[in-house]
């Protein structure tokens, strides 16, 4: 009897109306909550390397990570007016730490000369951990954003990325573009294999960790002190203010699990960079979410209360229609006054069918940040269950 009544109500035109209404309300609430998260919690793209951090000069006194990892009082006291970045001595000191694998800086002097066409054959050599970063796709020549075919060169190999016009002018290539990848070219008396094509008039070659030939990126060590000082001297000679005599971009490869050593060092010695790594991004996202959580909970509860109220009002009409429909049925098994539970089950089923839609919409908007929607889903489920309870109470009182 229960299954027959459930099927009769579930496929009825009345349930189609209320289920459509439930879907609409759920979609509306999902869009409101996801957009609130979207505009308040950053959705960082995951970096290819887990043990890698980027330091970028910002027009702010301190990194978001610091704001997320210390109290507001400590931040205002120590970091609100900070202006500390890594100098040559600190970079070399950092490169010697036991938990550090590599430290790189962009050779801004070289990059400016490259932009000004001061080389007969413009060459860049970028470590792949940097060149494939989603944060620097089109920041400098030789990065992934300028690749139109193939792949970037691997470190410590003899691979190159070139442009088609260069292949024609420098290496007298006569084939079509599709035949470039895999061909051999000679650069500085060494044989290189072409692995990619760029849309810039430069040649990007494999980065060699022997520190003997560096084009655009300097691997920090005691031996690189002269080159590092030359960058600062170049800025000073070209009218850069004292407040800008530092390295704008620093890239660090560190040993797995050493964040607890690296981050305190950076916070103490270089708070005025913005830090970007998979570890840092998770800390910052969680902090942003914690900050908006109270406000989000209030909004969600208010939305769900309105949703519940509307459901109760509409469901009451829905019950009346179902009762009238069932009473007109000649089947004596259809006795709505003894089968209210079936009608509540139909409403619950309608809501359960709406949940996957809410999840899919949330994922399409938030992607990996969908985890921050879990409180919203939980509150929606609880409030809907409460609505059913209130509806049962009202119906019993009405009887």
C-alpha cells in the first residue's frame, strides 16, 4: 500500500510542481552561497611542485600568509609597516640552509637587455620549476604562456624552444612548422634538440645547474654574489630609488616537510614579499574561510529559514491537492489520513534529488574550493528536516 501511494504521489502533477519549486529554491541558494565564497576565498591554481615557493614583490607591507598565521594584534604591531625584503647577503645565507635545495632570482639586468634587443641571438634559460608556474605564464620570455607547440626544455638536458622565423634565419630551416620539433640545432658550439615552438623571437634552452652559463635566471650561491650585486648596481645606476633596490622575484626549492623551518625564516627576514606555494595557499584559503565563516553561517541560516518557510507554505497547498486527488480515487488503499508519512517521504525524496544538482553547481563555480560549501549543505539538510518536522506538527494540530 505504501509503495503504491508513494508512486502515485511521486509521479503526480502536483509533485512535479513542488519538486520544480524545490529545485529552483535550492539552485538559488546554491548560487548565492557559492558566489559569496568565490568572492571571498581565493581559488589558487595548484603548483606542479609541492616543495616550491615563489616570493613576489608586492605593494603591501606584509604577505597574506603572515596575516593568516599571526594574531591581528601581532600583525599590527610588527608587520603593518614592514618593508623588509631579501638582500644579497640574506639570499646567499638562505641558499646554505640545510632545508634548502635551490634558490633562484630573475636577472632583471639581463631581461631588460633582452627586451632591448641587445643580443645577436637572444637566449633565455629558465629552470622548469619556474617556467611552468601558472603564476608566471607570460611574465618573462621562455615561460609556458608563450609556448604554441611542444613542451618546455627539461633542466640539465640539451633541449631548446625556438620560433619558426628564427629557425629560418639562424639555422636555415626550410621545412614547415610541424617538422621543427625533433630537429637538431647548434647553440654556442653545442647540439640541442628542439622540443617546442614559441611565438617570441627568443631561444629558450635547458637550464644547467653547473652555474657556468645562466641566461636570465641566477642560481644563488656564494659564487653568484658578484652577479647578484651587479643587478642591484644596475638598478642604482639607472635611477631606481633606494626603496626598490632589491630582488622582485625569488624562487625557492626546499626539502619536503621543511615548511616549519622555511616559513619562520621568511616571515622574519622577508615579510614584504607575497608568498605563493601549495602549502601557503592552503593556509591563506583556510584563514579567509574562517574569517567569513560567521557571516556565511548567518546568511545561510537566513536563506534556509526563508526556504523552509516557503516550503511549508507551498507544501500545505501541496498536501491539500494530494488529499483531494487521493480521495477521488476508487482504490480503498489510498487513505491519506493514515499515510502522511508517505507524503513526507515524497518531499524528502524531492530534496534528495536536488542535492546532486546543488553539488554539481557548487563544483562548477568553486572547483577545489567546494569543500568550503560543506557547512552550507549541512545547514540546508538540517533546515529541510526541521521544515518537515514543523509541517508534521502543523498537520497534526490541524487534525
